[in-house]
C-alpha cells in the first residue's frame, strides 16, 4: 500500500528553539601506538593470511627439497698427538712445537692441502665424475632440450641471417683440459667438499666429506685420514734420513780432520825430534832423569867425602863402619899385644925378653893397623873422586839436555795445541757417532703424530637436504613473512575499522555500529524494512543505540542531518532505519530527503515522482501536501521532489529555514537525509541549518583521508558534527577482530537479540 499524504498538525505551543552553536573543531586523538593488545587483535583479524603463509611456505620447501640432489656426509675423527724425541741435536728438526690453536689450524690446512686432494682424485678417478668435473657437464650440455632448441633455431636462421644465427646459437661446449689441469681442477672442487674442524678444547680433528655418493663420501673421508697420517710418518722418516745423512757426513769429516791433525803432530815431532815418553816428552823425561841422577850423585859424593874425612881423622869405629873389615882384626890383635906388653912389664920388667918380644908383636900389630887404615883412606878417597866426577858429568849432561829442551820448546807448544785439537775432534767424533746410532734406532720405532680415532662409515641418510629442518625453517619463515604481510596490510589499510579508530582518526565519538544485513538474513525483506520486521535484531538495537546517543547529549538535537563522505556509505538506510526506530518508540519523527540529485526515499517508500521538498521551496506545493506517512510505522517523510540543478540556492533560501522552523514545532525529531559532503555543497548548507550532524562511515571501506576531508568541509561550514556511525559492519568478522567494541557481537549476548 502506497504511503499517503497526511493532514497538517495543529501548531504547537512550544517555543521556537534557537539554532545550535557550532560544535568546536574536532581534534583527532593520536593512537597510543602498537601495543600487545593491538598486535594480537591484528593477528586475529588477519589470521587467515598468517595461516596461508605458514601453510604455503612449508609445502613449497618440501617440494623444493624433494627436487634437490641429495648429498651424503661421512665423517672420520683423528687425534693429533705430537711425539717428543730424545735426540737433543734433532729436536729442532723433528720435534713439533707445543700444541696450540695455530698448530691445530695448520693441521687442518695440511689435511685440506692440494697434494692430498690430488692423490684422492687419482685414487678414485674423480676427473670423470660430473660432480667434480665441469667438463663432464659441458659434454652433456648438447643433450639438453634448451641447447637443442637454440641450436635448431640458429640452424634455420643461418640461411637468412648468419649474424643473427650467431647471436641465437648456444655456446659450444668447452673442451676437456689437459690431464694435469683437469686433476688440479677436480682437486680444487674436492677441497670444497671436505670440511675439517677442530673439536672445541681438544686435539681431535673431524674430517667430513660431502658428495652425492654415500660410499664415495666414506672413501674420501677415510682416504684423507690415511694420507694425513702416512704423510706425517713419511715426513718423519725423511727427516730422520736427512739427519742420518748429515751425521754420516759429519763423522767422515771429523775423521778426516782427526787424521790430518795426527799426521801434522807426527810430522812435527819427527822434524823437531820430539819423542813422546811415558808421561811427557822424551826431552823433559831425560831432564827429569838427569836431575834425579844428579841429586843422587851429589848425595853419594857428600857421603863419600864425609867417610873420607872421618877416615882421615882416624876414627876406628868409623873406619869399621866405612867398610874396613880387616881393620877390626888388626886392631883386636894390636889391643891384645898392648895388654900383653903391659902385663909382662908389670910382672917381668921392661927389659925382660918376653917383654921385648911382646913389644915387637905390639909394633907389628900397630904397623898392620896403620897399613889397613891407609888402604881404607885410599879407597874412600877414590870413591869420593869417582862421586865427584859423576856429579860433574851429570851436571854437564843436564846443561846439555836443558839446552836441547829450550831449543825444542816452540815445537812442543805447537804439538800441544795440535794434540788439544785432536782430543776435541775425538770427543766430537765420539758424540756424533753416538747420536748417529740413536738416530738409526729412532727410525725403527718412529710413529706419526696422529692416529685415527674412528673411521668414517657409510651414511644411511643424506645430510642435505634435511627435509624436516627445511620444513621447520620454512614454517618459521612463513610465520615471519605472514607477520610482515599482516603488518603491511595493517599499515596499508587506511580505512576505519572500529569505534576506537573513529575517535583516534577523527576525534569524534562513535555513536553506533550498524551491522550489515546479508541477503541470507534479509530473506524477502528490504534493508530499510528490517528495523520494523525484526525489532529485536542487532540491527534494530544499533538504531536504538544511535537514537539514545543523540538524546543523551547535554542539548538533545531536534534537527539532525545524516550525511557521508561519499556515496554508498549507507546514509539513506541509516536515516530511514533511525527514523522508523524513533517512530516505533512513540516519537513524532519527520524524515526529509535532501539528496535532490539522487533521491532515495521515493524508491524506499515507493513514491517516485511525488512532489517534495524542492517543490515546496519553489513555492509550487504546500507543506501539508508533500508530507507523507510511512505504511509500516508512524513515520512522516518528505521526498525530494523534482530534480533541480539549482538545489543549493533552494537550501540557502529563507524558505528552507522557514521550513525547518515550522516542522520543529510539530515533530520531536527531524532527520535530513543529505547528499555526500564531498560531492555536493548541499550537505554543508543543510548541516549549517541543523542542530547536529551525523557522519556515516562505511566500515573497512572509506579511507580515513576521505573522511577527514569531508569532516573538514563540514567544520568549515560551522556544522555541529556530534559523532559518526560505522555502517555495514560485518558482525562475524568484527567479532573476531579483537577490538573493544566487538564485544557486543560475542555469542554471550545472543540471548538479547532475535533475528
């Protein structure tokens, strides 16, 4: 049933209200920044982006890892144990320095040396393996599809343009290098696949070889360990051999020098007459012997002269001691004869013949004693002369020998110096011979400075790619990338998504969140009719919330303009729903369509072409004829009327102000459905005449800059913008957003609403 015109109401006795003073310029509230709550809310809103990135990245990593060529790593461990040597002369040649980080680092370089790699290449013929030889890959390049396609195209074009064919033709495969260069190149490639590391705080070296063949990796790791140890042992053997050669040469040199010195000593002795005695030179020993003999001869001379002197003094006992053996008998006979004479004289007298005979015997005995004493003195004198001659002879010999010794003293000094050199050479020769024997013995017990702790075994699974690790890393990367995308989307999203953002971006209160009515929920009803058909629905409650927000102000407005920044914001739906909701609450409500260019009330209320506000302002219709009644509620409304290009002048006329003054007396709430503020100047003029202006903002659609621009235009027109309403809010999405005003869509409030 079509809406019908209503009779004009009698004038009210209420006093005409004055125009409201313009509201102060709204100051946007700066957001507090990215808080944990805001971050969690953003993750909650964009969780599907995060889930998608977290799911896609691991899948892509798994597929890529399956396409990669697997590589196997075999590891052997070696213990570095330097050996100490006993031969002190060889320590500088053979003994390693104290184990330090630098020593261990040098061992790492030794294992990864080019010489070791080249021997491994020769051992396993790696120059023919594609993994180590680029020329093998080059030889296979003509078999690739891309190469054949380029070559075929070049052949076809060659007949037309040889230069163009040369540009298109693929490069010819590089020929195989010479064997020496090929071996070096393969060895360098092998070195890149061998990793030698030192176990922390130890002398253990790990040798890891990574190739595409598990068995080859094992063989290379074990071969590198064996070559490292054998090279150490070989280097020690070489050092010992060099030391033995040096010692043998030194022994021969010392022997030759000793022979030369001894020959010079013998030649000098022979030329100087220096004969070696038992303990000294022969001349020295002769001088010593002559001195000893001279001393003995002088002692004998002194003894002989002493005996001679004693004999000359006539001492009988002395003569007997001097060796006169017959003198004793003679003296005994003389003494007997003297006693006989004295006895006979005493008894017979001096002239007795017996006395005279006794005296004759006494004289004979004295003659015998005198003769014997003379012989002894002569013998002692001869002995003294002989001793004196011997002393003189020895003194002459001593002087002669000392002269000869003085003449050969220079040669003796030279001989002594040569003998000292010879002794030193003999000592050094003995020491070198001893060390040479020790070095020869060392060769038999030599051992390397390293040993294998554990040989490499064939790996059971590839070391690359590690699919679980790849997937885990890709998952983490996906999460990080998802977070980055969420951050970018949040930063790029300049729309308004909650009441908090309305306050922070526009400095206006958010008076209501108007939910979006999806087609499945509407059924056969229209959006504008839903507030009447479903009075207990969340949509209807949002209209009541909006009306309460308008009424609860310090000066409840009677004339309210509802506008938006741009078309499609839901301002007309909000206007109709708010007007009907207020009318259903028992208020006298008038809805006026001020959007002359694109009128919507005629379509909503099915009164297209009916006279309206423009006809009234032009004086072509009466107010009582253009006011119509809603067929679903007690709402009165005035359609836009005929389209008029000069509508701005109509709204700026006294007739528009008079219209508003007149309807103020008859209605509790007058709602003006104005055009978008950015599109039409009509909205600013109408907003200037109203008590309050409500700005409709489409949820997660209208950019903040557009809303700010429209708000600035309204403020420049001194419109009293009292707040904003977020329209077409997806209740389900907003309920998961994490914003504070999304609480109203929580299922716990479901008992309060009826759809």
